């Protein structure tokens, strides 16, 4: 099980939101690059980066911060938020991002995403599924759909998607524990590699998630639990 620390960027700062609500933000740092370095120094092997301004507005406002983070760390960075077209994705790869996470594009510009997946194979393109009651949400969680999460994943699996970041919106930022039932069901029914996101609050939660490794849940993202000291990265990575 790979634990991936998260940095959410909003107006150039490192923040966390409650259930994706832009008005419910907590600022944890004005220096995201320093935060990223601290994660790498603690032993992190990968960084999860989200451009919240891009997710909400469809256009990023954090390019300076993204460049600074990439310049200051050596571990791979996966990035999502506001990637609505092929040009956005190409720009991120040119900057040095190792993988991109797309969600809204898969709903609104599927033809473009199909071409992108053909160009960038393997796990360069990861599908982000943000689920509310097992239905896909897009546009930074502001727009709901009636698309079933499993059906959506299986459709993109046919086009070459190998990994999903599965976020339970109701759990995100709440420190209420991951939705193990939904994660297990989703992983077993899709047969894809899954990154669990949302709700992690303790080492106990990580141990519970490890029980889903055989189903394909082999990575987990954590943000708020790290910032608020509920997870000690140095101790975890020692183990």
C-alpha cells in the first residue's frame, strides 16, 4: 500500500476543503513547494497535486506554484484539476508532471480523451472518479450526473485506462474514515488499480485499507490527516 500525500492549490496556497466546498477552506501553508519538500524529506515516494482553481473554473491559476513544486522535489508528481483539453495535459507533461488525473474531460470531451490515452499509455493518464452516492460528479464536484461509477470506469477501461483515483465526496476532508464498502465493491467490479481518496484519519484507517489490496486498492491519498498531525509520515514510512 503506497501512501501519497496531497497538496491542494488555491490562489497559490496549500489548502484543504470540506467535501469540496470552496467556501469551506483551511489554509495550511503559503509555500506549497516547502510543503512538498517536507513530504519528500519524510519519505514520500509520490505526490498528489490538485489545482483547485482549475477544477472550479476550468482554468488553472497556480502555474507558478506547480513549477516551483516540480523544481524543488525529485519524486513523481500526479496532477489533476482543470485539465479540460489535450493542450492542458501536454503542458503539464512538459513541465515535468509524471501523471495527469482527468475527470470532467471524460464526461464532456470523451473524444479528446480517447486520443490523449492513445498518445500517453500506461498510467500516464489516470481517471479521477469523484462519487456522490456512487454517481459521478464533475466540474470540481459542482455538477452532478446520473452516471454510475462502475459503468463509467468500465467504459474507460476499454480505451486503456489502468488506474482510478476514487474519491468519496461525502468523506473528503471529514476525517470520518474511508468508505471501505464502496471502495471494495468498485475495485472488485472494475478489476482496475485503485487509489483510495477521502476520509483517511488514522493509522487504523490505513490498516483497514490494506485489507483491500488484493482487490486492487493499492494506493491511498491523504491530506488533512497529515496536516493536522493525525498521521506521522516519518513513522509511517519507516514501517
